C-alpha cells in the first residue's frame, strides 16, 4: 500500500480486515516494524478518536507519533497554486510539505470541508497538495469528502459482529442534527460497503439529502425510513448536509431519530455511529445505552484499523 486516501488504495478489503482483527488479538506482534520510523499527524481541524487511535496504533508498531495542530501551533498554510500570499496564510504547502517529507516516514492529514463551495471541497485540494509535495506516503485522517479509516473500522466491526452465513442487511440512515455536517462519513461508508460487496445495502434519508452517486452507486436508496429498516441487521446512523444545494440543512425532523420503537422493524439490528453523537437528537439514550448499540466497540476498533493500514504502508516501503 502506497497511501491510504480511499477504498481505492486497498487491494483486498477482507484481507485488511483480517489483519486488523489479528492485531486486535495480538497488538504487539509487529512491535519492531516501525522501529526508528516517525509518523507526523497534521490536524487542520480537531479530533479525539482519530488522533488517539492513530497514535496508539503507531506506538504498537514501534513508531514515534508526532502531533501538529496546523493553525493553532504553527503558521496558517496556503494551498492554492500561484497564490499571492497577501492575506492570513504565512506559508505555502509547497514549502512546508517537502520539509514534512524529510522529518517523517508517513504523513497523516486531517482536513475539513468549508461546506460553502462544493467544487472546492470535492477537489480535495488540501490532501492532494500534501501528496504532491511531501514525497512520502500520506494517510487520510479525514478529508473534505471521505473518512476512510472510519469506514475500514466500520467494516471490521460488522465483520466481527455478524456470524451468520448470509449477507447482512446494512442500512445507512440520515439523522437530525443542530447544524449542517459534511458528507464525509456517509460518502465513505457508502463507498466502502459498495466496494466490499458482501451486504444488502440500503440508504435512507429525507428528500433533498441525496449524496453523490460517485459513492452511493450500487445501494438501494429510499426516503421511507421505516421501509428501509425492515429486517436490517445493522443500522448506521449519521447526519449529513445537502449535496446538490451544497452544505444546507433544510430540516431537522425529530421523527428521523433512531429509537427502540423503530428497532422493532429490524432483525434486532446492531446500531452504529462514528461519534461524537448528539444524544436525543441523532440517537436516543435508550439506543445508545441499550444492548443494540455497538458504538463503543466500533470506536475501540479504530486502533486496529489504523494499525493495519500503517503496517501495510511500512511493509510496502521496506
């Protein structure tokens, strides 16, 4: 593996999942793989689980992890080519990224969309510029459109939790929220489940909340949540803002919140969420604190997803 930006960088999803589960069973089996190696984790927006799990994963492999909060602990970066830097940006990525390439063996980047200009966000300029100028493998800790480590974690968690000899039915459902959120997690989850090809996959959301077909093609899409939930084995709950009229939230209908009553429509489904979660807005307390919630298992698996990815990159660059 040369980099990890999307599912397209993975040759075999199941093999990567099994590698992650092997690390879960024996976290230090490759504790010398990253000896004398460094990973630089650059955050252009805050993080908790992604940051901590990536640090732990690197340390399990013997790597040193160095965290840098861009903009808070250093200069604001400029990403546009041929920019006239007369504003707030002090340093261009063309000057910073090659230095990171000398300091680190792997560069991990977390960016965030503006939710103002769809073309700008979906161009993935920030992460592409780091790939172009750093000269070392780049791992996405979330980008403007995708969150591949989260999605790998989700496939790991589903694989670990489902033991029946059939395809699970997986439902991605939109949820209410207090503000417009990016499409990253929903895009990425859709991309990975479709690429995995081992589930009956349904996406449900109110009208006008369609995601890009680039990521959802292959899934069944419905505006009827109750219909979607019927016989589901897994329900993935997530808010996202509009894609067509970009970055908007037209409604926050509380009727879309997952409850135990809605779970009665499912096959005793396990409920997933990437966290952080707005309790009693996106998901009810009764769900989150009940036996169907696997959000804690899901979050804990972030370590093993990151460890599997970092190991593949390290082995690919030996």
